[in-house]
C-alpha cells in the first residue's frame, strides 16, 4: 500500500534542554529536521545523551503517546526558551522538572507495544553514518564553493554560506562522536584545521 500522511514510521521525541531542567516533547516523521527547526545547532542546545526517540508504526500512535504525556504533565508546562523561534516552539509541548518521569513513560510505551526506543545521540550518529558517501561528495562540493568564493568574489560580496554549512555539518558529526576522517576527505579536514 502507498504511504499516506497517517501511515508510516513516526517518532515521539524527548528533547532535554542542555542548560535547564526543561524538555520538549513532540512527534515527527523526520526528527532531525524537527530538531533543526527548533534550533539550527540542536546539538549545542539539546542534551543528546538524555534525549530519546520512540519509533512507532503510525502517526496516530505517536500523536496519542504525545497527548497522554502532555496531559499527564499539564501542570508542569513551561514557556519555550527565548532562543527558539515562536513559529517552531509550540506552546504546550515544553515541560519543566519531569525528564525522569517522561523517560519512564516512553520506556513503558516501548515495552508495552514492542516499539523501538532509541538514544537520541545513537540515532543521530547512525543517521549521519548512513549518509557517508553523500556527505563525502557534498563536502567536496562545499569546499569547491568556498574556494571559488574566496578567490573570485570581492570580499564585500562574499556570503560564506558554504563555509557555514560545511562547518555546521562537521560540528554536528563531532557532537555525536563520529570520527571526521571516516566521513570527510583529507582536503576538507585540512580546510577545517586551517579555517
């Protein structure tokens, strides 16, 4: 059967904020995209070690689990951190002081329904590893764009987008303990060391 909006894998996510006893609960088909919507450098603001992803079979299951958690902890709702844009933040999905309880609820849902429960750091690491060949080739294209801009565009018109994007991806890989030499060519590693 073709996949529809309601069918196919989805994830309930638990994203603990690194500097406060605050967490974001929600669901998404694409957790990495969702984390980037919340904060471009999600690996700097969320504690990937304590974060979790509950993998379910249908969006309706994810929505039901999220709703149950949010209703159970309605008294612990909190505003989103100021550095998260209002458009991305959600208004009722941030909770304060209940990370161990929500972790236990996700563990219980996983055991009861035979759903996979992933460590956020392990899942993000596996995702980046699965993109290995693409990352290698993409990084070479970014390096070409950086060199072209450096040598052919007047300084006042240089935007540096390729350099920011490449640096971002390398920082994200480091945040999940991926050895950069396994994903990036020597020329890109040399650029990073010299930049």
